[in-house]
């Protein structure tokens, strides 16, 4: 088993305090499969919460990151930012959590708290760069952050979320990324009762977007390329489902939608979907973080259409969407896997074989430790 010493506290004299042993699944480079890695988490400080990780969602960005497809991966890399678990220890100054509470951690574990974005409660747009749950960026002590494909995590209280008690815990984890990533732009563009919303693709993000939009009272249309997903889309809240490969069906929607959330994770052409927007409509990209086919600027100008991007969500928005999901009984359509199957799961994700989100039962990592 590979061993690394990371994430331990650095004292003012430069020495490193002893941390607590941890085990995760990660990789030392972009070509190696994920495997067990031993490392150290910091011991909880006065404002820290230590969480035993019970479940961790598998996000498409995990696959991008471990394969260095965004050219920013720091090695070794232990992914995972859809974390649900139970509190095992709290610092002396922690007030919102106690041992035994359910708790969640999303895409961020810290931010500067001083810039205008942080002061406005939009930590995801921290002007000094938020600290990601994994893959850093590097912390001041030179260490990287390791994510939720591990047995436990230590996070400052401000970045820990409350989990609704009434939801199926194993299917809650994806709300912490897929849920808030789709909820945040809906809130920003004031999606509500009667808003005509389009959801592009019914995958890990899209199936959450459809449920959340419906819970907000929107009239939901789902675009998909797969006939076998049409019934699912209706079950998840869509009032209409359209095969995006059906030119006649797409033309029939021209100028009817007010807001479209684009969850397609790879390069694609947005122009057929822009045609379905009404005057002053908005298309928001939350999936692909790569160049797309050029948009028809002439058409956009004649209808005053907007196209923009949105990144995850703030801490407040993450708690809001968790609470909304608790009120409406919304969870991810989750396929449970053992951590030992993560490399196979990545391949299945690439082949669009996951229905609709994979979630790791982290008990599997402790079983491996005992074996």
C-alpha cells in the first residue's frame, strides 16, 4: 500500500504536528489506476469537525481530474467531493455539530473569507481561490488536499453541511455537487413557479436538475438523445421530454423556453437548444469545462439571448438545496459500488452506463483494511 504524509498541521516553528492515520483510494499519476493510499489527516483543531465518511458520490469531474484532462492535477490525487458521514469529533469552539450528527462536505473546504465574493456569501467565486476538497490548490504549508474516497475527513465547521434526517443517506451524497451545481443558477436566474425550464441531458447532473426545477414549481422539458430515458425523465418531474435528435420535435419548441440548464459534460453544439429559447432567454452551462462548438451570435443578438456559465454553489446554497430536497423527498438515483470497483466504474461512466450516479459505500474501504 502506497503511503504519503499529507494534510497535517504545521506549527509556527515550521515543524509538523502528528496527524491521524487515514486511508484512501487515489493515484500517483494520470496513467495509473486508483488504489489504496495511506496518509494523515490533521487532528481536529478548535473549529474543526472530524467526519467518518459513510458514502461518497462519484462525480464526472473526478474522472477528469485523475486523468489530468484539465491540466491542473496535483499528485497524488485522492478524489471525492460529495461526502456524507457521521461526526466523530469536534473542536472546542464548534457550535453547530456534535458527535453522532450526520454531516456533509461538498466541493470546498475553505476560502479566504476576506474578498468581496466571500463577504457576499459566494465562496465558490473566491477571488483568491477557494480551497477545493481535493486537488488543492496547495495549502500554505505546501500540502495538497485529499478528498472523500477515504475513511474520514477533517473540515472547518463553516464548510460542513447539515444533512436532512428523512432522506435515504446513501443517495444524498450527489446533492452536495450535482444538486447544488444545478440549483445555484436556477436561484440566480430566479427560476420559480411557472418558469419554462429546459434540461439538457439526463445524466448525473441532469436528473438532479429536473427534480429540483420541478420542486421549484417550474414547467420542465428534458432533452435527451436516448429513448430509454424518456420515461425516467417524466418520473423525475419533466412535463415534456424531447429527443434532441428529432429535428421536427426541436423545431416545435422554437422560442418557448425561458431558461435552459446545459448539463452535457463534453464538447457539443448548443445552437439547436438556443433556438428553443424565447426572447431574453438564458442558457447556462454547468457541464462541459472545455471549448464548445461556436454559438450563432447573430441569432442570439436578434433574440437578446444570454449564454453563461455557473460553478458549483455557495455554502448557503448548498444548505438550501439540501433542505429543499429534504422537504420534497428528492435524492439521487444512485447505484452503490465498493471502492475496489472505482476504476471499472470510471470506465462505465465514460461509456454512459451509470444509472444515474455512482455512490461509493465507504464501508468497503474499512473491510479491505480488516482483510
